């Protein structure tokens, strides 16, 4: 089967979002002239506080509006035990059970490694201190939002300039996915400040070059981030290439990358040992090979609808037997073997499927819906007396789809513009920071050639893409912006050394 051309053609289609983006772009160009007539000045700190307050207001409003009710204990559902439980509930249940001394058990009381442990542990400690109340989690999410916004602001500043940092913070404050998910018990709330915090530390390291024992600090922060969301596992490669780009020498770059990887696994060692004792096979972060197997086999489609049965290409009798016996460790082992075997035997077929999965993953199409809305308003997971009217729900979804459509295309256009023109006016440190972000995006997409391409897993990339989009917004809205931005970037780059 050949999927790539079909999924690539989807990117060439235009529709109402194209018209809307054209209108928004025209408005941004109009701001070049309107700002001269209605110019007002506020200090950057004041603007950042206003932006942060706007985001808090939107999120507090959503907390009050949404009728979502997270579960904190296993339940007897229509589909049997655990029938009414979704993955957000599993995170919350693990956190609640930690307060009772139960560490990551399933509904039958058996060891579980279904979810990464970083967020449940953090939330469990808060539940232990303040009680098992959903409001504790929601307050935690608001605090993490403020921290993430501050990090994004500083990242945008160090990549470009302070103005672009402010625009980036504003885009994050009105990001519909961030707003809608504030009520969900989901890993991304903690993963974003951890991962972005490590990236910001690396940005400061690139600009100032004074970070001692950087491999230790990166290993700790990215190690905890990977235990929250496993995507951070590629960060030793990113740091190594950043050091090499700064001409610190390939030997030092490789050594630092290996040391970071070692520290990350030392941080994760207790969990790895526990999993080996529980399942008899190495499970580094979470048992997920069954979902990877369904996503990456000869019968899979780019949407990851591929559960091969006996007689179909990709069927693994060993995996099926382990799954039927309930042996998670063996299922993990045989799924990994089946995936590797197929990739090695059919690299072109894998590339066609994997590249098509990436195209599907990054597309703005509506087939997957808006994940935070889907989880919150799944039957049995919200107060039935607080149903959102259909017209309102449609508007909420349209806002989410268009926001991503706008950010995605402005990210692409900004990347092309910087590559052909903007980079000439940027100091080397800023270009390395840009390269770090683009490297993270590239590694993320390479991983999704194997991982299930659910739009939920795209969310941590979107604020990074929005920083690039902010640069293009600044270029469009500011007269003589390139000269001004170049001078400011030079000033930032020079003062940070």
C-alpha cells in the first residue's frame, strides 16, 4: 500500500480556514499602520502580567463552565470492572492511591506500568498534603500554567527578542487546547514546564556558557520530564548537537550526551528495577508496546487502525498468546520484536506508513476531534445537568481547529523565511537556539513514525511552533521590523555573554 501521496495531498486543500487565515493576516498587516495612530506604551512586565491574567481568567472560566468530573477510584462500569475508566481517570486514581501507600496497581490490585509515573507522583503528594479533591489538581494546573507561560516568554526572548517573547506568551494564554485541558488530569500540565524548563536552561547555557556540571542538571530535569512524558528521551542528542554547534568539540558533545543519558536512567532506576521485578522484562518508562504494535505493522493504516488477526500480515502468535494470558511483560517483549522485525524486513513499507502517520499527525483535519473536549464530555464523565449546547460546542471546536491551523502555517512560513533571510541578521547563539527547537520537532516527528499519531501527543509541540509563528507576526505587524529586530537581537545576544 502507498499512503504518502494521498496524505500529502491533504495539505494542498483549501477551505474556510484558509479564508480565515487570510483575513487574520490582512488584519496583522493593517496593524502596521493602525499602531501609529493608536500607539500606546506599556512596560514589558506590565504586558506580561496582563497576558498572564488573561490566561488565568480564561482557564478559571473554563473550570467553572465545564461539567467534567474526574474519577478517583476504580468503578464497575457498563463494560465490566474499569469499563467506565479513561486514561485521565487512571492518572487520578494512581495519585489518589499513592496517599494510601499503593504504588501503581491496576483495578485488580496487580502491578501496572500503563502510565508514566511523574505526574501521578506529584499529584499524589499534593493529595497527601491537601486531601483528595479535584480542586487541588486544578489549582496545581493553574500554577503550572503561570510557570509555563513565564518559560515560553523567556524562550521567545532568547530565540528572537523580548517583543516576540510577549507575543509567544499571548498565544499560549489563548491556546484553546491549553484552556480546555485545564480541567483534565493529564500529564502535559507537568511535562510542559519540565521540558521547556530544561530547554530554557540550555538556551541560557548557549548564550552565557557558564553552566557548570550541565550534564548533571540536564540529566535530572530531562530525566524527570521523561518519567512524565517519555518524549524527552531524545534530549541527550539535542544537547550534544547544541554543544557541537557551539564548537565545544565533538568529543565533549558526545561525552555530555552520554552523561545526560546516564543520569536520566539513574533518575529512573528505581522504577526500572520495580518493573523488571513485576514483569520479568525491561520496561523503562511505561508498557506501551501493544499500542505501538497496533500502530506499526503491515496491516496498520496511518490512523493506526491495525489489529492484525490470524492470517493477516503482521500477526504475531506469540504476542497474541501473551496478551490472552494477561502477561504484560511478554506482550511487551513480543510486540517490540514484531515491530523491529517488520521494520528491518520492509524498510520502504515502514517509511511509507511512518511518513504518512506524521502527515496525519500534524494535519488540522477534524477526524480525531478536539481531544480535551472529547475526554471531558465522554458519556459518564461529566455532570449531565451541565451539558454544553451543540452550537457552543461546535464553536469551541472550530476555535481549536483554526488556532492550530494558523499556528501550524505561520510556523512553516516563519521557518522558511528565517532560512532564506532572517538568519542573516541573527547572532550565532540565537540560531543555535532556533536549531534546538527545530531539532526537537524533528525528533518528535521521527518518533511518531512508530507511535500512534493521536493529536493529543502533538500538544507539547504547539507552543514551540507558536514561538516561530510569533516571529512572523512581528515581521508582519512592524514597519522596518527586520532592521529593528536585528538590532534588538544583537543587543540581547551581546548582553547575555
